[in-house]
């Protein structure tokens, strides 16, 4: 199904509240603002009344609160109420560092802000803490409440305020594209803007679902997947033709009408007319069998089997739901899991589990409502959205999504029938996914506690950063940082560093590590203008600071890192070096820490296994980054960079393989079959593309 991208609503008028109330000294005003809501022990929903004093507030929230903070928050909000419009809009609450604490929307902004300013109003502890940390309010007026909802979702995703529900791991979804700009259309996986002519089918839950479907579609409809450049250069069919996953239009193994018919059948199948397509193929199979054309009948049989395989992999396929997204939420142990199923053209195109960040006091309905608005901020909605819980503003959400999509969108919470069965199935998946998450988190917590005992750490690390670098004789040098915490790897905070040092000595890993660490921690000490500057490295209010830094290397690498930390004045971050064992054997690593003897753990020690996982993840990430950089250089430079490969051999190679990518994939034997390429030249070409980075 085709989808068009929709622009965000026009930028509304912005009102910045003028004067701020008098503030207490800065060192007294951040007590409650520094509490991480995700790890807070607060579980009270409502208080009988709003505390009149800072001491009462501290008792209600079970946390120390700086004197006068709550009064400052009320004063700031009351000041904003006087200037707030009575029309729809979005408001942002700010702390002393100008960080956005909360983004909210309202049909009447003044009325909504007034509810925060009432001293005796019963409010949840979470709201009290937010008010206590607020020193200013910004307001953006909008024309309609629908516009306010769309803007609120967009700002939450951009600013990630700590008191809002936050959608994490929000990635674009892949589509299947059957191109329309070539006489022999190509089938491929597609992400991003849908600008290329053709038909787009999706979204699919993940790349794996798309790859499996494309492979089965190739077997069923024999549509090419090669690039146009590779297609045009062929003089003989490729391997996919030999294994019956392509009909060979490149060398006219099939004529134009025949290939067009295959493309039509593929489009019909992906458009929901699968029963018709299977009926046609079955008829052709029976006809070929009756005419004793058994090879042709066997081909149709294999194509039918491939179509059946696609539908069997899709699991549940609804009979009455043509197009819908299904959302089910389950809460347990202070976590929320939202399971999403995608149904298009009556087919199940996969599911994905999300774990939005939200305080324990949020109800399932509140989490789901905020999640949906953020989820569809940059994605086209379907015609029907099915929910496991009724949300308060379902009609408003439906109107907002209809504005984005250009057609009517229904938001429903079914009570019976097949739609209810879909919800029940999604709820089961959400419960199981959250169970696995809690199990993994508990295991991660035990491992982190084990590190405290084994390594003598001062406390359980909340953030671990692991550094590694990669290069080939000093070329395409790249460093990388991966991040892990109590919930596992935090992949959206991974970073790579293209080494900029001039005249880098080949193999000088120390110099590369020094550059990476300097760039990383100088940025933390002096972040770009507008970012909060932490008071010290162990400041809990600044989550970007690591508790533990792991270096892939021995004592020398550790000392180099230690010198950098001393130069920058970082004394609160623990350093750990991990040296590979003899012959690079896993399980025989040696651990190094400053001013301590080397540590050797038993090969089956869980803590050692955990450190190996961290080190291996950093190695995987840096190698991938290095290869991408090197492939880019190779493609820009062409084959001239390979010793002994001149223009004549380059033309022969490109004529034989079609593209540089296919040359890169070729084996030494295949390279040696190219006219003019000797065995020695084939070896050089192969080694050039497959050299192992250090």
C-alpha cells in the first residue's frame, strides 16, 4: 500500500514568559530536580493535599527537597498563568539549567496551568516534584487542539523531557518496493523517503521480516533483486536464475509480457489478492500436468509452496481486518511494554515490542496515549487502530492522525469478535516480552553487582562506556564507544570517532585512544552552548557521565587513558583495561586497573563473561564502522588503488562482474577467470577487499 509523507504542523506563535521569580541559591535549588524518575522509589498516586512546606513535601516524596523549591515552582507557574492564553496550545516547564522538564498540551492553556498553581490541590507526587523543579514556563499557541496534540508529540520526541512518557528505540520501518522506473521492475527492501517511482508495501516490523518475505517472493514470482547497473551489464544469467529465484530478464530468458505478468501477480499478492493469485497458479499447474509438461508443473508447484511459506511465517492472519495497527500494553515491576502488530492487505506483517520510559505512577492508559502520539509523529497511520485500553482522548487522536494522513482514521477498543482476538493475542505477546525484559534486567543487575565485588567498585555502575579502535596500517582509522547500563546495551548512545590526527604512525593505538578519549570527555566538560554543564564527573544529575570506562587493551592502553583523565582532572571515573589472552583466547583475558595488580578471573566466571560481552560488542561496532568507512573510500577511489590493476583490467573486471560490489564479493577463483587477470592479480584484488582491520 502506498503512503505519502506528511509535514509537521506549521510553526505556531511562541510566547516566552517574561520575568522569573526570585530564586534561592543555585546549590539549594536542584535537590528534587536531580532525581531520576525512572529509578525513583515513588509509588504514591495522590496526596490528600499539597504540602505547605518543603519539609512536608520531602516526607511525601520520600526524597530530600531544598527549602523553598516548591514555592519557587508555584510562583513561576502563577506568573505564567497571568500571561497564558485561554486558547489551545503547548507549554514547556523549565528548570534552572533551562532544560525542559515537561511538555504538555491543553485546550485552554491558562486553565491547565492554573491546576498546577493551586496550593491545596491533591496532586500525584510525580507532579509535585515537577512543580518543585520548575522556574519558568514557555507557551506556544496553536490554532486547534489537534494541532497542539501533534506539536506536543513532536516536542517530546525532540526534547525528551524527564517527566513525560518517552518512546525509546523509535526506528523507521522497512517497506518492500517493486520499482516502476524500469521495464523489468526490481523488488527490494526500502527505508526512508518514498521518492522512487513504484509501489511500496508495508510497514514491516523489522528488516528480518522483509528479507524473509522478499526471498519467498523471489521463489514465488521470480522477480529480479539486482541493481539496474548489474542488470544492464549481464551477458549471462546469474546464480539466482540457476537456483530458480529469478526469471532472468537481464539476458531475455523471459520475454517482456511474461515478466510483466509475474510482476502483476506479485503486486496482486502483496495487495491482498493472495487467494486469487494462488488459484491462478494452481490452475496453471493442473493445465501443465494435463499436457504432460511436468517440469512446468513442478515450477508452478514450487511457486505455490513459496506463497504458502510466506503466509505460514506470518502466523495469525485476520479474515475481517484489512488494514490495522494493534497496540496492547502490559505493566509489571515498574515497567511498561507496548506490543505493536501491523496488518496490511489482510496479512500479518510482523510485530515489535517497545518499552517506553515512564514513571511507575503512570497508568496504562496514560502511557498508551502518549506512546501513540509519539509513535505516529513520523509514520503514516492506517485506517484502523485497535487498542487494548481505552484512552481519554481517542477522538482527538483520531482527528489528529486524519489530518496527517488525509483520510479518516478510526481509533477503537474492541470488546468482542476477531478484533478482540487480535488484542488478546497482542496482550499475550506484550506480557511475554515484558517477562523476558524483567528477566534480562534482573540478570544484568546481578552481573553489575558482581562487578562491584570482583573489581572493588565504589557502587553499582549505572553507565559503562567501552572504547575500541580499528585501522589497517593507520588508514581509515576509527574509534568507537558503546554504552551499557542496567537495562543492557544503550545503542542509541553509541558513537564513532573518525581519527583526525595528522601523521598518525601506523599501528599507534595509544595515539588513537588518546584522541578518542580527549574528544569524548572534553565535550562532557565543555558541552556545546545550551547544554547543561555538570559540576563534577560523578554528578548523578548528568547521566552522560560514565561510572566505569573499559579500554580494549592492556597496561599500556590503560596508562595512556589514565594520563588523559589526569590531564582533564577526571578522578571519579573508574578505568578498566581488558587484555586478550594468549592466542587471543576468550576466557583467558587479564584485567588491569590503576595502582593494582593484574586480575585473572576463572574462565567460567559470570563477571568475566559479562566483560567479554561488553568488549566484543565494542569490537563489533568499531569493525563495522571501519568497514563502512573503508568501503566508501574504495568506491570513491575505484580499482586504481589496487597495485597492478590498470584501466584495461578494470574494464575487464567491470564487464565481467557488472559492479564494484560484485567484484568485492567474488572469490579468488572467480576473479582468476576474468580475461587478463592472472592468479597473482586475483589474489591481490581479493586481499585488497578482504584485508582484516586491526
